[in-house]
C-alpha cells in the first residue's frame, strides 16, 4: 500500500431528504445493514493503512468526531466546513490541512463494493457506475480507456457512466491547484462549487484519469434508496441467529444485544443494538438502536433511535424518540 496515502471524507451535509432522522443524527451515522453508514465507508478504507484520514465535518459534526474516535485507532483529523458551498469547496477545506502526496477521496455517504487496493495502484482514477438516468449525476465521457470529459448533471448526457464519489490522485497538489483555480474563477454549477468542474479543468489541461467501474454502489440519500441499500447489502452480509418463539426469514441482521420475541422478522430487516421487537411482523425495514416495536406490522419502514411503535400496521418514517401508538 502507498506509505503516504491520505484520505479525505466529506461528511458536512445536512441530509434534508432523510428527515426527521437527520434532525438529531448526522446522515452518515444512520444505520443500514447492521452498522452505521459511515462504518460501511471507512472499514474497507482502514485496511489500506493510510497515514491520515481527514473528515470534513459540519452539521452535527461533534457526533462524527465521537464516533470515529471511539471506533477507530488510525490518525484522524477533523476540519469544519463552515460554508456549504459544494463538494469542490469541501475538498479544498480538506486539502488545506494535509501534506502533499497520494490522495483518496471518498464521500461519506458513498458505499461502494469494490477493490480499493486496485483502485489506487495505477495513476489517477475516478470511480464510475453505469446508471439508468445519468442526468441526475456528474458523468464521465470515455475514449480509449481514458476519461476525456466530465460534466455535472447534463441535460443531454453523452455517457451513462456516473461519477459515484470515489477519486484517487497521485499528487494532491495538482488537484489543489485546479480547485483553487475554480474557486478563484467564481464558476459555479447549480449554485455550488463542483469538484466535477475542477476535474474537467484538469482534463482540459492535459491530466489523464483512468475510469474504474465499481461492482456495487449504494445510495442512501432518501428513505426509499436507503431501504434499497439495506436490501442489497444484507444479500451480501446477512447474519442469522436462532430466536426461539420467533420466525427469522433471511437475509436479516439482528444485533446480539437486541431482543426479539414472538415475532416474524424478514426478509431484509436490520435491527440495531438494544432494540426490542415483540409480537410483531417486520420486513424490508430498519429498526435503530434502543427502539421498541410492539404488536406492529411494518413494511418499508425506518424507525429511529429510541422510537416506540405499537399497534400499528403501516409504512413508517419515525424519527428519534418519536412515539406512534
């Protein structure tokens, strides 16, 4: 592994599309498939043994700091992004606190199933995934196995390869120079300083990027996509235990500290630590830590921390400490 590898992870966003959960919990700490979203991001990156991980924090950033310090032992640096001016600006905030060298950027809500060691071994690279509607994403145009153009959310895309939030640079100073040039120019796209625009400047100035298609890419931007991600990840890492008196239909994840009694659980259910489920039927849902679900029939539901649900048959989106009975 590169001995001087540094990693920047932007986690400053507010996560408005996942309210009410993000009123009290930062989006990267919401659970999916048995652990926090950020843990799905960071765990494989820690295996690369980077010299430093820089977390660009903002909204509810103190919770991010606490989570990382309690869970990991690598060198972690936290820098606050006070102005939410776009991903390009967030990366500039991170670049300001690291020494030059090899750099991996991974968005804090980008869960990718791929070989990161391969991703960082052969020149500058951009993680890509084919999508049905490329108008929703930054896209890359490929010729001769090289990226020749980047475009942010184009109305008439010339490619279906979406930029998914994985970026590798052999020399972070080159990226810094072009991000600064973009910021100084005052150029914005859709009102924000876009990293995609800085990458396009780099290509036009002769820099080359290797396209790297990932095997799996999982979106956690809103309730529906978060539940879809939960389904897909459980299909690859489901853990099943025996709960006498209950029926467990895999794939599911049930934390060992959770209590499940007289219930039917699954398929595609995550139940986090210290949650209680009694006399209920739950499928395709996420039950957060310390939540209580009693005599309920839940499908396609997100149940927040310490929430209490009883006697309901519904598709719920219940926030932290809410009570729906």
